C-alpha cells in the first residue's frame, strides 16, 4: 500500500524538525505512517475523557500528549484511532515496560497519525516544555546560518557562529561564566585563554569592564558593542542574547589570528537572535539533558546491549570510527612517593569542567562523561585517522594548578568495541600515574600518551592484574620477606626490587636507594639468609619481581 503524502496546504514546522530539537532520549518514534514530514500546529496535553459526544475531538495538526495511557493498555488503540479521525499529527503515550501490542502497531500502520512513546524517567511537564519550545523555534522567519543544530547544543552553536563571524566565539551567561566556546584554530590571546581555563571571565576583568561602562552598554542595547584592541588583547565584539526583557547571556567574538570580517557585527547580531532558543533551552532543560546524554555515553563505554539507542541519545554516529580518551585529575599535593591520593574534590571537578569544555570545542561530535576524578571523551576519527586526540591531549597539559594524566585508546570502527578502547585508555592513565608516584611531588607534572606509546607497560599491568588474585593465595620466601618488612619497617623488599631493576648492578641500585653499596650487599645477603630469597636463582628473581611489583600497589 502506498504511503500517503502529508497535507502540503497545512502550515507549521514538521514533526521531524521538532523532534530534531528536543533532547535525545526523551521520545521514540514507533510508527509514522506518513513519515515525519507532517506539519505540526501545536502541542497539547490530552485527556481521553474529554471527547465530544460523538467520540471525537478537535486535534487537526496537533501533537497530543496522552497522560495516563501507556502503549500496552487496552485503551491505547481507541485513543490512537480517535486521534487519527481528528487529524492529529502524532500522539505520545507512555512507553511502559511491556511495549506496544501487535494490534496497536497494526492500527498505527493503517492510519495517518504518528505513534510516539515517552521514555521512562521523562516527566510529562518536561516533554511538553521541550516540544513547545521546539515548535516555536523550529521554523525561524529568516535564515540565520545555525539551522539544524539540536536545541541546546551550545558547543555546536559556538563553532557555527565562529564560522559565520570569522572569529573565536565564547558564549557566556549573565554572570560572565563560560557556557561554551568555539574550537581554537589559532593561539588565543591571554584573555581568551584565562577565560576558558577559568571557565569565567576573571573577576578583575569583569570589574574593569563594569567600571568602564561596557557592561551597561552591553545589557542596555540590542546591538553589537565593540571593544577595541589594545596592546594587551585583540579586538572583541559582544552582544546580549535576549528573550523579551530577560537577558539569557551574551555572545563574544574575538579576532582569531586575523582581523574580524567587515560584516562580523551583522553576522553576530543575526546569531544572537538564533541563539535565543538554545540559551533558553539550556537555562530550562540543559542540566537534565546533559545528565541523560552522559548516561548514554556511560552505557556505550560499558558495552550496553542497547548500543544503538545509547548512541542516538548521546549524539554519537553509529557508523563512524571513534576512540576513547580518559583524563584523570589530581591535586599535585596528593601525588608523589609515599603519598595517598585523596578523593577528588571541588578543585578537581572544576578542572574536569575545563577539560569537558575543551573537548566540546575541539571537534564536532565529541561527547563526554564523568566518573569520579575522571573524564571520558568519545572522539570521532576521520577516515584513516589513528590519533584523533593528539591536540586535545596536548591541551590537557595546560590546565593550571593541577596534574592531569590523559590517555588515548585505539580507534575502533564499531560501537561494540568502545569498551575495549576505554579499557586501553584507562591503562595508559594508570601507567602515567604509577610513573608519577615514584617521583618526589615537586617533580610531578601532567602527562599524556597514546596507547601505542606505552604498550609494554600496559601489557605488564594486565599481566599483574591477572596474577594478583592468585598471588594472594600463595606463600613462599617473597611473601615472608614482604610480611617482615610490613611488620618491622625493614627495607629488604625495596633493596631486592632496586637490585632487580638495576639488572644486578649493585652500585646503580645503591645510588637509587641512597645507601652505600656495602649496605645493599648486606641487605641482599640477609634476605637470602632470613627468608630464602636467593637472587642467584632465576625463578626466585622472577617471583620476587612479580611479588614486589604487586606489593608496591598496596603501599
């Protein structure tokens, strides 16, 4: 049977346009017999008990949110058929746990009204708000150049506006905090760098602009305000983003290695109007959408059985190669030989905010998720690209007042392989952290590496991970020596480990331990006499190397 075409004489944005703007993971299209190009007139809550006497209601071109009815319920078919007779564009039912019955799917396929479901965990109020916001802003009266962005995609908005304006873009809230910024094609001037790394305009700069009257001009005009270049900073243009009398934030354009284009002010003015729904959405729904997106990223990293759905919700293209980057943040005071890292605090979380902003601006399609003091980044790779994160890894080094260990997993062609890329990235981070933990705190700096650069060390970590449970069930000379060191504070294990690491070179091992070579020889002799750790025996050397490496993990 041929699929009927949508009624072209009806006005309004299409269902497809509206669904493209709402947060991922909110609604699913179950059946759309006319496709999603059907026009939509409005979005309303519908109560099946409010039908007319003839069993119908006025619903032409509407999206009906049917509160209290799920797809598996007996009344679902009657609701759908009534909506279809009334000319509704779509009905939204609660998804439930059982899914739609076959009879409902058959009825939907024979009608003209699209059947949508609301995902669990999404409230009707939020669904109604997002659909109405999308309806208002899905068909702007003029071409702005930012069409096609998902509602609330501020990093995408910043990059798109940067292309239109020909400069570097920062999107800020009314308190001068950074919400998003465009990718950096050139070295930023000092103010842009400070603003991005601090996630807000420095307080002294805010005070300076306020005292000069700049903010008064910015918040009290609909036009673009120019901040001329001086011997410190490049030229800037700024404009307030307004929704009626409410100020949602501002767009800032800075010269990015070249003067701003002649029409930059006009382009920024147009972009500010196009930014209204995005900042409005961010203000109202952004946090909930971000949590849902982050949950979807975690599902992909964990190897969810519903990878296709998780990819859609996270904004990840299922047919594109990706790699996983893991970044771990520490206070430098929590690292170093003999230290015990504390749990991640507010300072570490602030650094993760900066890294997440950097990732969002780095390349379209980057998505992130947090876990404790770690940030995971899914990076899309180009055709044949094997190292998509090199520049992003380098920026991780530049975060001030913290130590960042960042590792890159291999590029994988299939979403099902993302957990393997994540595991590899985590191993790289462990290698970098364990290297640092052998150094004095003053010598520790941020470090980054790709999986191929530390393949030998990551292989050793994997071997030790597999051996550790077995080792804990065994006993022998090395176990006895380690137990003695723990009970008495002796240094036999450290001496044996240094000797093995120096390939039997007593002078080198003694220097690393900061003891006299004769002291080291005495300790090695006593280790043999007291515990039976005879380093002339290759099997004992192997067991001592494994056991002492495992022991260092628990220090």
